C-alpha cells in the first residue's frame, strides 16, 4: 500500500465516519454557497440510477437531459469529492455509445470538464480522494476501447490538458488542486500503460493514432510513466510504425521523441533489447534512408540525425541484427560516399552541405562506424566500403587555395574525428591500412604536426581539447593511431615503420616537445610524451638492432623524464602515466643493449631509479624492481647500486629491506616485535594463504604458493639482493640484518612451502605414496622447518649481540662523565621538611605554599674540588 493509499484508508476508518469515496451521495451545498452561485444541489446518485435503467423506452431523453444538467452544474470544474461518481456516470454514458450514438456528445462534454483543474474544499482533499482520483483517471485509458473516434480524440485532449490546464474563475469555498496533481494521479493509476495498449486498436486510424502519440509524448516526460510504458513494450510497438504513411510528419516526430524519452528515463538496456529485432531495425533503416536521400528541410535533417543517434544506441547491442537487415552496409555507404566515389543509386548526385545538421551527421556516421566495427562480421563490409581509404583522405596537411565543402573549423574537427575512427578501424584492416600506405601517411602528417608551419587550430571540439592555437590535438590522435598499430605486434607493420625512420622521428618530436612545454597545454603534452615512449617500447622490444637505433638519444629522453620533480609525480596530472611509460621504455628499449645500458649507468640512471623507488609508491615498486633485477646482470651495476645514498644517508640495501618489511606487514606475515620468524613451519605465509584451504589443482594451474611469487615484490627483492651479494651489503642496522636472514633463505622457504602443498594435496586426494617417496616428502618438510629454526637461532644471536653492543656503548658513554667524587651538602632546613615527621604525604601537606622566585642559591663543594650549585 502506498503512503497516499494508507492515508486514504486511515481517514476512511476514523470513528464515527464512513468512506466518503465509495458510498454514493447526494450533492448538497450550504445556503451561503447557494447564494454565491457556487453550486446548486444535484443528486448524482439519481443520475447514475437513471442511466442504469434500461427498461423504459422513453428514458433516453431524460438521461441526456440529466447529463446535460450535470455538465452545466460542474462547468467550472469537478470537485475531488464527487470525482468517483462523475466518472461512473462517464463510464455509463460511454457504454451506451455503440448502440446510442447520441451519448457521444454528453460523454465528450464530461471529458472536457475533466480537462479543467480539479477542485478541493479542504487542503486534505488531495490526499483523502487520491485513490479515487487515480482510479478515475485510469478509466480514461480503458475508455479508449470504445470504437468512437470522437470519444478517443476527446480522451486524448483531456489528458493533454493535464499538462496545459488554464486556471478558471475562482469558486467560492473551493480551491484548485495543484497543477501537478492530475499528472501524479495518472502515474499512480497506470494510465501510460493502458494508453500504450490502446495503440493496437488504432492500426488504420491515423488521426486517433497521432493523438495517442501526443498523449504518450507528454506522459513520457516522467520516469514513472516511462517505466510503465517500457513494461507495455512501448518501444517496439511505436518503432515498427515509424514508417507508416503520414502526410503531416507528426507520427515520426512524436514517435522519435517518445523513443528518446524511453531511452533516457527507463531501463536503457531493456529498451535497446526491445528495439533489437529485425522488424524494428528494418523500419529504422527505411526511415533513415528516406530522410537521408529525400529530406532537405531543416526539420527533416534534425529528425534524420535523431534517428541515427537512436540507431547508434541500438548498435551497441551485439545481438542487434544490424548486418542481417542491411542497415550496416547502408550506413557505411552514407559515411564514405563523399570521400570515395560510389555508383550506388542511393547516393547518386547526393551531396552534403556545410550546414550544422549535415556536419553533425558526418560526425555521427564516423561514430557509428567505431561501434559497428566491434562486431567482427562487419569487417568485410568495411573493406567493401573502402572505409580506411575514405578516412585517410582527412589525414594530410592543409592545402593552400583548395576549395573544400566544410569550413576550416568543421574540417579540423572532422579530421580529428577521422583519425580517432581510424584508431579503431585500422587495426582490424591491416592489409587495407598497408595498401593505403598508412604508415607513410601518418608519419608525414606527424612531420607537419612537429613543423613550424603556421596553423591556427580552433580547438573547439571534444577531440580538439588542449589544441587551441597549435597542432597538439592532431599530433595526439596521430600518435594514438600509431600506438594502436604498433601494439598489434604485426611484424610487417612494425618493420615498415622502422625502415621509414620512425624511431629517430619520434625521439626528435619528443625533444622538440620538451622545449614547448607550458602549464596551459601540460596535460596534452604529457599524453603525447607517454604515447611516444609506448610506441618506441613496442617497436624496440625483442629487437637489439632497434634498441641500438634508440641509442644514447633515446636514453637521454628517458633520463629527462626520470629527473622530474618527485612532487609532480605524486600529484598525478598525467605524470604517473608518463613515468610508467618511461619505465616500460627502459625495459624494452635499453635493457639487453649493452651500449645503452652502460650509457644509462654512466648518466646515473640507476640513481634516478632508486630515487623513484625511495618515494615508496607501491604502483611503481614492482616495475622498478623488475628493471633492477635485469640491470644487475650487468657487472657494472652493483657499484652504482651500492654507491647510491638516499635521505639520512640510506643505502640501497637498507631501502630494499625496508620495502620487504613494509610488504610483509601489508601481506599479514607473522613476525614478532623484533622482526623474527614466529612460525618456523610457515615462515613466509601471508594472511591470504592462511585463509585459503589447500585443494587439489590441475597440473597446469599454479597453486597459491606459486602465485604468491608473482603477486608481491618479495621475490624481486630477494633476486636483487642476491645479485648484490648478501655478505657485503653496506649501511645495514641490526633490524635490517634480522630481516636479511629471512630474505637470504627466501628460496629455501618457498621451495619447502610448495613441497608442503604437494604433500597436502596428495593427502586430500587420498593417495598413498610409496615408502621411499613418503620418506623423501617428510624429509623435505623437516629440512624446511629446520632451516626456519636455524634462521630464528641466528636472529636471536644477532639481537643478543646488538643488546650487548648497546650495553657496552652505554658504559663507554658513562665512562666520559665525571663520577666518584664526594659531595658535601648542608642539612635541609626543617621548615622545608616539615619537622621530624618523615612521612612524605604529611610533609607535602604541611609544606607551605610560597610564591615568587626560587630562594638564594648556595655554592657547595664536591670531593674533587669542583663547585656545584643547588637551591637552598
């Protein structure tokens, strides 16, 4: 029960009262109201009884007269308290229409009254009669079943008036109900659902259908009504009739707006599902095709674009039969006919203007191609439609004195949109991309972007953000396209790029960009730099010759980024992405090429890596440690690592051990307050491993213990420290050595952990190993535990040794302080001690409170002749 219904029920059940909204009643007015001309007495119960009586032959005239009198009586509006009875009278009149057409007029007259604002005598009437009002308004939808065109149209007019009601003259003793009251009650009564269902009765009645669509257009402004309409399958029911004959054009306009509202204000997924059938898409296709080829007015073009947007939303559903209905082929044709000549009669002699609507259309067509290409069967249609060639017509520097159909600003936006579209399409059509000399075109365009040629970019569009007055937007999207192609790892594409000097060109662009950096364009420049480094990484990985081409110039741009102020790295703003790209380029472009590695070391690259590692940002640690592991294969690296010093003279080894402790704390590994092992059977176990039960797994599925190696940085820290030599690590504290004991035995502990998993799995599978295998398994488990005990013993020795060393250091400190002398002190005056009673509490109680400064200080002598001063 709703809150409104609950209120109605509560009021209806008050002691000494009866349900006003159900029991028929005689309308009565006070003498004052009658004098003021508000209402005259009328017996609604008598009118209903008269209409229900069908036995007498001469009743029709009386019935019509009584209804006419009722209409006259309520000409200024219907009181809420009388609404239920009046709608019953309306229902009785409507029921007679089929056999007695004379009742059409009185029924329509009552409906006209329903279009006026409802009247309330009390403020509480809107709540008291809410249920009756909702039921009454819902009856309007049911009356649509009566086969009377005039009645149906008047019902629709009445509902439309809910949204445009004009206040009438003031009625003494009454107030008009709020303007939104009828609309809310229509929602509660479910009017929208019955109006949708009435559409099936109007297949060939265009006028009535247009009126119903007008009603649904108003009703669909509400989320509640849109949900009701969705449940009544309104989307598909309306869509299949979009192409019905209609000289006025209202059907298409109103229907498209209703579909828009349904998509925006109800479940978008459900509406898309309702529209994703062959019948709906065939209708949309025909409507769009007609508007595209025959619509020339401003209104037609707007409507055409609206239909295309709705189609784009539907196309996002992979199950929509866009290809089967032929819509995809037509859309590709419409998207490319301006750039690629076609003999298709659909576009013969057709041209797009530079009007706002045609400009929007072009962008929408580019956009829907991106969506359609996600469905792999579309690829062949993209090939047939020469989409790649059409898009490449935009990727070239501006040609002077060439006449184009678009304005400069429009052409720039379409150019950026075309490059963005190619980034999605070209990776699917590699052969077409290469046959169009795609790499050469993009590199030539990039060269223009990096040149000093004058170019005034508008930077107004979404794709042009950050590129006003420069060519950064064009450069950004061109690099995105190159990155998409390089990441395919297609050797034909990448080899062609390298042969065309891409590596040198990109390094040059990066250097030029550095000099142009300013705060205004910082975000777009950071993105450009990141993409350049990612492209270089993709080209150089696994290719020593390309790494050699990257060379010292490439290392220099990497080092430039590594020297970025740490505060900027921590601030975000794209610096994090740039740093990730830089670390990736170290891995892919420098490691493995000895000359580049040596140059990187000479330029203190390892110091910069450790500086970033010392920032203690978890997102970078794993990648940096992986690089460190690989770099340590170079014999020159150890000296650089050991020479590094961080804040407070911290060494690299100390930093790595500190990271180990932090990682173990986050993983929930059990250690005591001194960092010692607690459980020698499971010295490396994380809290996640503790929670996970061991269970049998297939041979190709890694266990929890194995996955742990890849999911945290402990294995990498072990590898780096191992290559640096565990025995000769500088700058370690006692706490570091305690932790180092565990790190040193990481591999032994991990092997024991894995063997323990194997043994437990065998037990769970109820397998019995042969005696020799069982002894070996038990021996491995025991040996692993013994190593743990040995490490604990070593840790204890270190802690005890440190304690002894601390004690000795303390003694040495005490040895430097003068001591052993005899101190002679005069007796403390009795007045301070409180007399012969030595009780401390009592002495404190008796101690007089004396303000002011301390008293005179007397000098005393100590045994070695020195003077000491104490307050007397």
